[in-house]
C-alpha cells in the first residue's frame, strides 16, 4: 500500500515561504517542491526539512504577483479580484515576516560578521574624541516620541504627542509608510516617517544585495556625480515624496514658518534623510534639523560626503547600544554613515555622547552588533521608548518617561 504523501510547492522567492520566520522557531516539514525561477517550467523536489539547496538558499521577494500569485506547473491562480485580496493579505503578512525573516544559513550572523569588518574598510573615518551632545536632550526626547508615535494606529488630527500636536497624517504602513506633520513647541514644524511595519529592523537584511540607485531627479542636483543610494530606501520615500513636499509647503504657509525638522526611526530614519534632501533642494535653507533613531546606512561614501555638505551641523542620528540595524548596509559593500552620530552606550542608558565625523572609530563601529533588536533598536532613547513590536506600545507616545 502506498502512503499518501505531503508536498508543498514554493514559487520562486515567494515571501510567503519564509513566513513565519525560522528565527522564531518555525520550521517547514519535509518534501518541498521548488519552482525556480518563479512561474517557470523548472521545478525540482528537495527532500528533507528546510533543504539548504531549496528556496531558503535565496532572499525573499515582495514581487507577489509573479511569485505567490504566479504560475504553478503552468496553472495561474484564480480571478483578479481574488488575487487582489490575496495580494493585500499576503503583503500584510510579508511586512510582518520581513522584519525577522532569515534563511537557514543565518543572515543575522552573516551581517554581524560583515559589520565586524567596519573598522578595516579603507574609507573615511574619524578619530575625534567624543563630546557632549550638542543639542538639548529635551529636543531629542521630543523627536523620539514623535518617531514612536508613527507606529501608533490612531493618528487623529489634534492628537497631542508630548509638546506636539498632529496636524496631518497619511499612509497606513501597509503599502506606503505613514508620514505625519506635527506642530511642536520645541522642534517647530515636524515631518515624521514611520519605520518598517510592524517590527521592521531586520527587514533590511533582505535588501542589502539590491542594486544601488542614482539620487532621484527630485533632489539629484544636490548630489555629486558618483553618489549612490540604496534602492529600497529611495523607493520607500519617492512613493509619497510629492505629497510630503506639498503638505510641508502648505503647513509652512499656514504656520508662517520657513523651517521644518525631519524625524524618523529605522526605515523612517532613512526616509527622513532623503526627505530632508528633497526639501532642501526645493526650498534652500528650509531644513532646521534632521533627528533620526536607529538609522541604517543609506548610501555610499560620496552620498555621505554630500549629506555632510548639505546639512553641516543639522543631522543627528542616534544609535542605541550595539544595534545591528545601524550597522547596515555593511561598509565593505560601499555603505557609509554621514557625520552626526550620537551613541548611547550601553543601550538604553543615560550615557550618550556625540562622535564627530563620519564613522568615528570610538563610536558604534567599535562594538560588535547584536541581533537582539528588541533591546536596542526598539529600546529606550533618552528615556523615551521607541517600540514597534506587534503594536505593544503606549499611544500617544510620551517623551522622557521610560
């Protein structure tokens, strides 16, 4: 008698095949059939659990139309209406999974090893001694609260976030990131961006082999030839770039101000940096400050140099302890932080200092990054908690009340 056998089919780099993530203890059972490339007639059977030659040997893709909703053995999925529904639900699940998805070869360990080489890379570094933080801490607390607020569901106009009030908000964090404009007593007009939803820091892992991109035409005139930006970060921003600029201009006029502070955490920090470049290109002198938290490296050395020239003394990005996200993309892949680092060391403490110059050798790159992002990347910054893990947070966000 032949036993019934269980087979599961994965189509290309379908992100659904990585959900839930193995780093949370989940495991596929045996007998995978993998169609590779997606929707092709090239399919093979991969015996055993989580076969290292199968899908997990690849990085997941969010191109759900051609993978999850693609062709299986020459048969395409159901009607377009059903496909749209599945697309939405799968995209939502993908955003959750991207935060922690990691193939069996352990991408976390891979990027930690790459980050450990940061000091040996032949690119600009600073050996300047650390200094007292040059910006009032209460402003950083307020900025951290606003960054944390972007993960809250309720973004009702008029909601008070410490000393700020929400004036406008758009985006649900599913397809495009939430962005908000607030009026703050300490920071003035603020444009803020949400990070990856809901637990996004490790989603960067899946992006670092993507191609470099030239600066978008909206702000390319502010950058030198050779400046490159990580494709995924730029894509996340330009989706709503025009809307952001339009709303900032509108509220500048209403509030009778010509300055704006830009804020964000994680992916939102990368978007904030690009938004600042966009605003400064369109309205020279309009950016008052850029205050970000858990910011990954956004571009190459030339990009970092140009940011330094564009925003000298205006950019402050805070790294909390041995946060791995702030060490991505790796320097030996060409990535470089601009100047402006504030390092809280150890994580979540009140020991914070300013480290002048790019990639200061006394700063974050002197440490070994940790994959435990819930204790640093999503930790406490200036006694203000930034937490986007599955919605377990206090909303509205509070400043300086850890």
